[in-house]
C-alpha cells in the first residue's frame, strides 16, 4: 500500500511538472517507474481493448492512461493511413486547452514533412473533446475537430493499448474512426516517444494481441499497417508549437500559400 501511495504521489508530481516543459523545451515527460513495472511489454502481457466506438463487449477491464501521461510529443511509427504515408517524420503533440481542467479538452497538433520536401513543416491543428457514448464518458477516447477549413476531417481517436516497450520507452496503439469527410477509412496507428518506434518484441506483442481479439474489422486494418518514414530529419529541433496563424490551419496549406511553419 505504501508503495502504491508513493507511486501516485510521485507520478502526480513528475507529470504535472513536465506538463509545459514538453511544449516549451522539447523535453519529454519524466518516466514514471510505477506504470513501467506494470505496463512494460514484455515481460508483462499486453492489454488491448476493442475500440469503444465499436460498442462491443471488451475482454478486459480498461486501465486508463495515468494523468498527463499522454501529453507531449509522439512519433507516428506505423499506420495503415494512406494520408500519413504521404509524409515523413510525423509528430503528434497534445497539450491542454485553457479549459482543460473543466472539460478535459486538448489541443491537437500533427506536424510533418512531405516525403520529397524537408524545407517546410506542415501543421494540422484541432481540438480533442473526451468522447461520450450512451451518456457515459469513455476514457482515452476523443472526438477530434480541426479548425476551418479542415473541419470536414473530424473523427474519433481512441487508445486501445498503451505502456512501455521492452526498452522502457512509452508506446501506444490508437484506433481512428473514418474522417467524416469520407476521404479516408479507419486507421490503426502505432506511436512511440522514440522516432524508432516500439522495440521488436513489443511490436510482435501488439500484433499478436490485436489478432487475439478475433475481431475481423480490426484484424483487416492491421494487415495493411506499414512502417512510416522516420529518418531523424527533425532530430535536434524543439518539438512543434502552434501560434495564432497555425490555429487557423494556414500552415496545412503553406506550400501553396507561400508561408512557412
């Protein structure tokens, strides 16, 4: 019990103190040793749930990610998304809105190079609102709505697995529902705090765990997941931030507009 209480106190202190450091300095949240012990895969078995938007019974009781654990910058390592495959060195940065303490909303920023161009960083901005299904809030599930002119591309993203890989690096598996604009279907994304992605033993566990769910829709998406291009081209730079112009999604079309990010 004393260890558990210490873990809670230490985790709250370290994650809260790192909350803004990730945005301002590019540093990642501190490693919390207590979740590491329980959620490192391997040696522990992976825990994977069906996407809550499937509204099917899940085989496990879902343990939500620790407070603030998901904030900061992640690297997209694997995905079946044909849109994500058009880019390289894709990062995903989550940080609180001004009303985070009231409604749990997050600012959501993806940033990336085109495959053949590294002089311009595309930035796509939106706001994530915690998902509610049948009147009940769903942990680790968010409705994403980009600002105009990209509002047509809204969807829901939900964490279906999370933890630390066999090297101790945080990872997560995210399911994304089709964008309402109808441009892309569902996607399955494997993300990591390292641009190298999860370690091979952990990646194998992710694949085995999803297939063990015996869900045809999820297994079909998994079959077309590929490794995304992460070649270290943005290493050494501060993690991205989003100014007022960025929040209008002007930098999503910056090449055409002649602007930069």
